[in-house]
C-alpha cells in the first residue's frame, strides 16, 4: 500500500514538472523566430550525385544515386515506413558518368534516364537517353564531341580530355513536337571544342554547335519573341586559358542569346577573368507586363581604392535593350538571381544571395535584406510546410552549414556538418506518403581524402528549436530543460520493465528491417552478391596452365575491380548498420576484418600482371576471406528472416486507412472485408514492404476499374495449413484471358502510358519472402482476383 502511494506521489510530481517544463518551452517558442527541426532519416556513403524522378508516371518519384566511382548507379523506390525502399535496379557503365538525371524526353509519360558519358582514353563525350525502367534500353545516343588528350602537357591534371556537360536542357525549341537535347560542353584546360551542342531526339544527330571561348553555364530557354520558337540564353565564365572565338576571348565572361537555329541574337560582357562566382543570368517576365526580361549581374571596379561594385541590370530579353539597374558593394561577390512568388497570386520578387536581398522585380528597389555573414549559395525556394501556411522557405548552404530562412529572410533553422565537411548539393522533396525531407551531399575529409556521403533529413515543422549550435534565451531554455529532464527521469523510473522491453524490441525490429533492405540491395543486380560468388568461383578454379590463366585474367580482374567499386562498399554499409545490433556485433567485426583485408590485397594487384596470381598462399588467403563473407551473409539472412513477421490484423487496417483517400477519389467502394481461420498467425515478411505490396495491388485495382461502370473492391484473408492466403478482387478490365500470368512480367502493360512494373515488383517481393502470387479472371467475366499465398510463422 505504501509502495502504491509512493508511486502515485512520484507520478504527481512527474506530471507537474513535465507540464511546467512544457509550458516553459511554449513560452520560449512564442518569443523565438525559429520553429523547425532537421532530423536524420537516412544516411548513405559512396555517392557522387543524386536526383528524383517519376519513371512510371504514377505520381510517385523514385530516387537515383550515382556512386562515387561514377561508373555505376542505383534506382530505389520509396517504401512506406522508411524513406527509401529496395533497389529497383542497379546499372553500371564502361565509361565515366559525368552527369546523370531523370527527365521527360519522349512523348510517353514517365521519366527517362539522361547520362553524359566520357571516354577518357578516347577523348570523347556523348549523351545517352535510356528507358527509365530499363537502363540497358538506350533510346538515344548522341554524336560524340571529340577533344584532345592533355596527358602530355606539363601540368597537374590527369591524362585524358577534361570535358563535362552538367546542365543539360530538354526542350522542343523548334516547335516540331519533339524535344531536342541542349548540352553546354565545358572543358577544364583544353581550348576547344567548348560551346552549346544541340541534338535531335531520338536520332542523336547534331543539329548545330555554337562555339565559345569561355565555358558555358546555366542554360535557359523561352519564347521571348512570341514567334512560336524558343530562344536560348546562357552565360559563360572567364577561365582565361587563351581561347578566342569571334573576337571574344575567355578572359571575360559573357551573357549570350541564340535563336532556335543556333544563330547569335546578342552578347554582352559581364566581368573580368576568373569572375566565375560573380555573375548570373535570369530570364522571365517577373514584372508581369507581358514582355520577357533578362536580368544579369556585372562586376565593375571604381577608381576609389579599386572598389568593386556589383550591378544588377534589367534588359528586354529579345534585343537586350536596357531598362534599369541597381548597384551593390561586391564584398560578398554574390552570384545567384532567382524569381520567387512567395504567395499564390502575389507579385514575383527577385532574390539575390547578397546577404541575401529581396528586390522589387519592376523597379529593382530593395524590399528586404537578410543577415547571413557568410557567402552562401541559394539552393532552393520551397514551401516546406504548406499545411501550416507559414509561407515559403529559402534553403542556403555555405561550406559546412545549411541555412533555412523564413520569407522575411530571418533564420528559421541551421544545420551544421562536421568542421571537416563541405556541403555540396541540397534537394528538398516530398515522399508519396506526404513526409517532407531534405537531402544533402557532403564531403568529409578523412585521412587526407574526401569521403562523399548523402545525408537525408526529415523535416519536423512547428517544433521550437533554433539550430544545433546554440539557442536564444539560454537561461529560460536551461530552466525548462532541467524541469523537463527531472520530470522525465522520474517518469522513466515509474515505467514497467515490460514497456521498456517493448520499446527496445520495436527499435530492434526497425534496425532489422533496415538491415534486411541492405541485404536485398546487396543481392540485387550484377555487382555485389553475384560478384562475390563470381570471385569465389574464379579463384576456386584457377587453371594450372599459364596460357589458360592468362585467358581468364581479364574476367578475374573485372571481378576484382567490381569488388572494389561496389561489393566492398555495400559490405561496409551492412557493417555500419549491423554493428548497432547487439547480437550481430561479432559477425559485423568479421565482415569488417575480411572486407578490409580483401581491399588491401586487391589494391596491390596489377591488372597487367594478373597471370602472376597462382594457387599459393595469396589465393588461399583471398578465398578464406571470400568464403567467410559469403557464409556470414547467409547467416544474416537466416537471422533476420527468423525475426521478421507481420501481424495482418494490425497491418491491413493501417494500409486501408492510409489508402482510403485514394479509394474515395477514384469512386471505389470497399464492398467486402472478411477473414476466416486462425488469423492471429503472423506472416513472414517485412512490414514496410508488405504494406507497399498491398498498396501497389490496390493501386493496380483502381487503375483497372478506371472506366468500369461498377467500381467495387473486396479483400479476403484466410488460413491454409502453414500459409495465409490474401485475395484482392476488383470489377475492372481483368487480365489477358489466354495467359493472366503475363501481367507479372517486367515491362508488360495494356495501358497507353508507361507501365508494366508494379505487378512485377509485387511478384519480386512476394517470392523474396517465400510466397506465391496468382492472377485469375473472375468467373462472371467482370474483373479479376489477385491471390497471395504467404508463409505463416509462429507469433512473437
């Protein structure tokens, strides 16, 4: 009785302290300009670039990352509970990928994969457009741009032609109904052939080339003449390599305007040599007067102690007729200009990253200035939390910091990387499930080298936190923090051991699911698990004959190179996550030791002397490490599979609740939801991936019933020996009568738009967890039924 009274007393104190601390934080939040949190969601290493795009035109973007080797890439789906799900596919190329992106190129809905490739040994650069579903299906390959090897020069550059084409534009500039590919080709040291290259799609034929002395940047297209054809606007920067073209040298930066045939309309100098970060170009009708304007910055010097002045000029775009200008001190050497509409229907403003500054687009007068002391680059202008209606936010980054500003340019949030890190690209995006994220590429210096990684942070609106370095009103915050800490400590002491174990178990399940995703990725494609087995096979069957050994040398070195490029890094990803799980720490240490040992050995192998590998101690050591890694991966799969299960009685209602809005919008009625048998049994599956499978099947049913007079959906769950059967029945168009199973094949689709991947993805997931999927048309000839037979497991 005394113990119960003591607990009640402690509970009362706990509630009082937490309440007092909570209201203290609310009072502080009311007086603080901040209210935003960046929360780590996903972390990747081995990345050189990333982008998002909707490859199947279903309204949901996929995620693409380019590996740091720049010879391989991976495309992932979004999953329900985690930000990124398993890989859809993984591709690799024989040549270096200079840039990669998703873009709408052909007339079929869905994004294509656009890659700029460079052959270092052949001194050539070209662009390939691939099917978004299948990168092996090349839709267009452009004529190559040929350069010159610089390895014979007395400089610090590596051999090969140093060219790139990073800011490719896809647009129908000649109004023929087919997009053209416009590529600004820059060269690091060679003088030529710099310029703008425009290609026809899908032939890849070069339509025209506009040669330049300086390197081109930031292409914009617009029909400023209102003649039905688009004009092309871009800037160059002064690299000062001694190139001259049409009387213009690369000692000066220029703004250019071309017509759709590649003929020059006008050109104007912007600044002196090496002023790469001191000018920008923007083309738009910002003042809504019906005439397109071009805004560009020019760096000028005065006689007053050689003071630099930045001039923002506004001209008429079609003929570069001067309208007005505004001058700044150029201490910050800002470069970017952006057109921003902060409120729907409101006027367009000009945003410059000078402090930053907001200008009136019509009169170029200053309306608002910020207070960023660092020289920051504008990354994006987005409405991060539209539901809270706090207006548009601005994302800026500088070296190791990411700033998020309110539309009045006051600081909303600040994320700081490690002091040795440099933030590269930043991208804000929203998942299909409404979660909002920001993705950041950063390079961290470790052991005198740069390790590039991708951090993805979840955005949590309406939480009072200034930034990671400090908080205003520190005394109030300390008092509130102490009250909250004491209250929560007392509350924690009152929790039962059962509740603690449940929380630990839930966290552990999330870790297992994440590790399971990494193992799925490891086994997907050609370059990880399969390459591990390939190395085992080749080294276990080395011929004694030297000639035969030389014959397989190329294949062996290819497998070693693939291990270093892909397999090793994916094993390291497994280690980084698996070592956080207590039971797996010994196995993870073995993975790290074996992986590091193999990496060290392979680094010493000369591809030109591969025949020197003999079945001696060196090979035995390599085989030992490979066999150990293969064995550990198998044991990890068994360990995780035995601990992953889904409670259908919990999962299915959640999915239906999340999908109810789509059903309502499509006019679909859930006519029947039934179950029979011992449904308390769990199924062997990852909960997040099972939810994604059910959502995909429901989406497919909705699409099938799009034109049906009656739109009814039924879902039935029943027990069948050691399996659980899930049936989803619709009143749609059905599957092919002769062979319904063909709808499960990759690329099959009866729709006019791009499709054919959803059911293939479902089959992959079902079979991966030991289940089966069957498609049947209904007996009454109306609609079809999808039958899932899933492996049942013991509860707990």
